[in-house]
């Protein structure tokens, strides 16, 4: 665990330095980042091994390594910001040609607001990664994922918007006219599966089928505004796009499929099972067109599976550190985007909730064992009681996880969006179990639908239709359950602006309250360390 803590410290050092360097506007900020991060990591390295007094050789090694890591991270950040900036490389108001990818489209009766990522600016094109909002008069036929070419100029969204939010995830306005557009290039397998599912969907229920695809594989479909507003008011808008939880659920479904088929056949290979899970996870990510949240979750799952394969202990914080480090090298701007920050905070909260659920899980296991040994009921009643206790334990852990995630997420959502959904915990507890069923059911429907289109076997078609009816029925029930939650009074509350100082104090209090014992131990040993040095210095002065 000492080595894991050191690796996590160096990983977060690289993440912080790369993020600050790619976002820094002055060389002075870069120099201050280098000095501050090196000193901070040196202090962490000195007191990380049970807060003991380090040897001089170890202190020198930590100092030298921290300086080397910081220098490499600064160099990488400067090079990345030079060849792929997140700010306009030209002055505001200067007309030029640019290319971009549409990420979101909002249509109204008089105008269309298009959110896109500008990938190239100028002639010849210079690579960039700029988030911009383009407002046009009238409706445009664009979809998320479409590539566009625009002749326009960058403008400031609002005067004086120079706060931390604009620094972390800068956004710019765009004015101009559309020159050309290219439809989104979806993955061939996902597009073929979506068309096959629409061909086998029940009549008049295509909207529910599109909602199922959006929740499971994050397919970019134009959902109705009523559905979007309902999920937003219920506090489960994250379910409309494929998230990292889908990777975990898909991995569990693959594990159950392996246990039900290969293990029963007598094949027991620890390494073969984990290789199968690794391949399945990345195939699922490719099926979902490589969405950023899924790639981040797949990296974490890969680290966990490799650790289990080689019998190494892994923790949620170590997985999060490795994932953030990889993303800092691949897409440093994605870490500080709105979705990136919310995803990191949610992952940290889920890991903290899992740590708190371990004692409860152990107590439940002891109670179940007692029932197995002491009860004289029939075997059916025993198994029914065991499954009932496991189901109750699952719902309790899901509720506890939802509460802890809200404790971490509410201040951040308040600070960024000035909104709060008080019924989000209830909606999550209701929606997550249905999503556990919908994910394998929707994927099974997609696979069988493709086979039905190719084979055209009558009994196969009937079985696919049954799966489609079940899937669409569950999606329809989910919308019926979420509708009264979203329609409840004050389901979506607008809040005043939260000061940044209060946000930082809140998270410092939450983290410090959980680690209060370790903080006291660290403070005691640091005080003892410096007090012993002062006493030794005073003794040498007196003796001299």
C-alpha cells in the first residue's frame, strides 16, 4: 500500500501540472506550479510511509524524482497546449474558416443553438479543441456527431466571464454561416444493430426503443424535449447517456454469462476469464462509439481486471488516479470539462460509499450463514430468505450510495448550474435496478435482432419480438414512474450563486471529517519531527 500511495501521489502531481500548464496563460503561472507541486510532493513523499521520519537518501530521491516528474509534465503540457489549444488562436472578431464536431443541438421555433467542438481553425487549418456555442436564426438539420465547416468568428459569451469555471472549461461564442456539413459517422455495428432493433420494435413504440438505446449504448438520438425535461427534473439526466456505470453493469453481465456457460462446462481458467472480460469491455466501448465517460470507466475496469488477474490488490482511489493520469496524457481538456469534473467526483463518491458498505456487507453475510446453519426450514424457504436478504442489502447499499453521491455532488452542481433536484435519490433508487435489467436485455435484443434480419427464422423472430416487447414495456414503466417524481413540487429548484470559498470549505470539511484521525497523526508526527530538529539545533548551538 505504501507503493500504491506513492504512485497515486505522483499520478496526481502529473495530472495537476499538465492541467495547469495547458490552461496557463502566463509563464509565471507555470513556474509557480512547478515549484509548488514539487514542494508539495516532497512533503507527501517524506511523510507517506506511516508518517515516519525519512532518511536523508530517501528525501533526496523524492526531491529529485518530483523535480524530474514535474519538468516532464510541464514540457508535455506546454507542447500539447501549443499544438492543440483550447482557446481561439486568432483574435476575437476576426473572420476565418473553421471545422468542428456538433455535440448538442437545441431547436426552437425561431432559432437553433448548436454546441460544437472546433477541431481546426484557419487556412491552413490549425488543430484545436475549443468549445463554442453557435446560434443561428431558423432551424438547421444537424445531429450530434455531425462534422461542420463554418465561415465565422469567435466572440465572448459574456463580458467579464473570467472566473474559475471559464478557466477550467472555457466556452466561446461563434457567429457565422454554415458552409458544409457531413452526417455523423456511427460505428457500423452499432448502426446496424440500431436499424435492426427499429425493424423489430413494436409498432408505434419507436420512441421507447430510442430511449432504451440512449440509456444503454449512448446512441445520439433526438429525444423529445418532454423526456429530457422529465429526466432533468427527476435528477437522473445522466441516464440518458451511456455512463461509466454501464461498463460495470456490462462486465457483471459478462461474468454471469461466463459462470452460466463456461464454468458449468467444466472449464475453469482464471486468466482466460479475465481476458474474456477485458475483450468484452472494450468491445462494448467500441459499440458505444468510444464515448469519453465509457473510455474512462473502461480504463479503470482494465486496471481492476489486470490486478485480479495477477493477484494484486486494487482500490477505487488507485483506479481513479490511473484513469485520470491516462486521460491527462490523452485528453487533458476533458478532465476539466463539466462532464469530466462531475464524473471524477461521482467516481470518488462511489468508492467512498463502497468503503462504508463493507461492514454492512460482512454483517449480512454472517446473518445469512447463521440462518443456513441453525434454521430447520425447507431448502426453498432458506434460499428465498437468502435472496430476500441479498435484495434488501442491494437496495440499502444503492440508497446509501445515492445519498453519499448527492453529498459530494450537490454543492458542485449548485456552484456550476445553480440547480438542485431534491428527489434525485428516490429516482436513482428506482431507476438503477431497472437499468440493471435493461442493459443485458437491450443488448440481447440487439444481437437477436441482427440475427433475425440475416436468418429470417420464424421461431427466432418470435423470440426477438418477445424480448423487444419486454424491453419496451420496462422503458415505458420507467417513464411512468419518473413522471410523478418529476412533476412533484420543487422537483427542480433554482438556487442562488454559491461562492467558491464556501465550495472549497465544504469539500475540505467532508474529506477532513473522514480522515480526521489520519490528519491528527500526521500533524503529531510533523510536529514531533520539526520539534526534534529544533532541539538538536539548539543543543548544537549551546555546545558550540
